[in-house]
C-alpha cells in the first residue's frame, strides 16, 4: 500500500464509497475478499478503482481488487486505454483481466449492444477468476438519467426505481454493487483532479445521436440549476419505489402457480379463467415477473405492454392476440390461455 493510497483513505469520496459498501451494498469482506472492478478507463471507473484500492487491506474491507477491462474497439484510443490500464494495474499491484468485444459488428442499437456484451464479459471474467462481486461505477447523475429515461419509456414502478445499489445475477452466483450511486459526476471529477488521476473519455459519450447524451447535455444542466441536489432526491425516490416493488413482488408470489412451464421452461402457459380471478395490478406484476424470467430486459419492458395484455384478459376479448417483445419473447392470448414463449 503506497503512502498516496493511505492518504487517499481520508478523501470525502473514498469515505462515501466506504459508507455505501457497508450500509447500501451489503458488502461482506468475509464472503468476498476480492472484488472485480469494471474499469473502462473513463473517469467514473478510474475513481471507483482508486477508491476501492485505497480501502483494500483495511480491517473489515476487501484484501485486494482486480481490474476487469472490456475493450469495445470503438475508438482509436481503445487499444491505448487497454495498455494504459494494464500497466496501471501492474504499478498499483492489483489484478488484471481483460476481454475484447466488437459491438459495431452487430446491428441495432450500438449502446445497448455494447452494454450487453460488456456485462456478459464482466460476468465471464468474474466467474473464471473465482470472484463473487463486480463493482460498477454508476454514480448519482447516472441514476437520475436512468430514471428520467425510463419515465419517458413508460416503465413500471420497479423500472422507475432505476439501478439498485446491489443485486444478484440471474444465476445467483455473482453480486453487482454500485458504491458510487451516492455521489455526483462533479464530485468524481473533483476526486480525480485532487489526486492527479488520468482517465480516458468513453467514445460513446461524444455521439450526439444517443438519447442519454442529449439528456446529459441539454436537460440535466437545466434541472441542476433549479434542483442542485436533485440526484439525492432521485435516490430517495428510487429507494421508495424499490421498497414498494418488493412488497408487490411478495404478493405476486402467491400466484406463482398460475403459469405452468413446458418444453424445458421455454414456454409458460396460464389458463385464462384463472388469470381473470386476479386483481388487475397484481396480475400485471405477475405477468411482468414471468416476462423477466422469459428474458425480456427490465429496462425494455414497458408497463403499457403489460397493461394492454391484462386489459385484454379482463375484458374477455375472444379473438387471438399476440405481442412480440424485446429479445424475441412472444405473448399469445386466445379464449383459453395466455402463453409466453422465449426466443429460441
């Protein structure tokens, strides 16, 4: 541990990360002595890496961090950033793992494809390295952006809750944590400047056609002018929405047996008569949970879709209906049953 890292432990941002790990992320050193830090080389992930490294070795914290880098090959600086991060990891004495992905070789939304490939690569690296925790560098401004974007998409309350401080992977073998959610981007930049930490800009951040970038450049500055601590209010709202969603999820478990799985779990079928006996909002939550299980990403499951299906069930529409959702998941309704089919 260098003298710089020892001094860095007393920095306000490092203290905020320590509080978040203990109080919000549910981090337990005894269970996970090593943490994989998702590091792109951007300012946010560089701040998280150095903050976690400053805490490593302290009593009750992780013993060491491992840098997990995913090279998207989306800019001329991509390989340079990879080399820089590898050499930085060597200087810091932390672990290093890396994967290459090529989201530009696939059609569709470049940002969404890059995110999916990045998360898949991080999970793969963590499992191969035997690490149970992945630390992500989303901060308070990211949370506010996410909540606003989901509001515009008509997301459900659970979607409007934004990103969780901590959540388990679908397999249940990994935990994703976000210790920077309680700080702003400006506080991150202040930390980097105080300690002379070098970072690379994410090439996706400069693309003017991405909605998140337009929101970041045009909308959030106006909101901050009126509500300087808006990200804190967003976090409070997210906590309340997540608590409400958790309560509703418990209620919907009583209806878990409405759907019967077949074809190895690829098809979920419920009798229409049984569905009609469930109250509308509870049926909507039941349907949402089943669709998430079928593979629809939470941020692409609009509540208007689930409401439309529930309305058709309740009004007794006899003619067959079908909805095609994200990732090719299909919902079919006829006079006898409701069928959810995963994409093959």
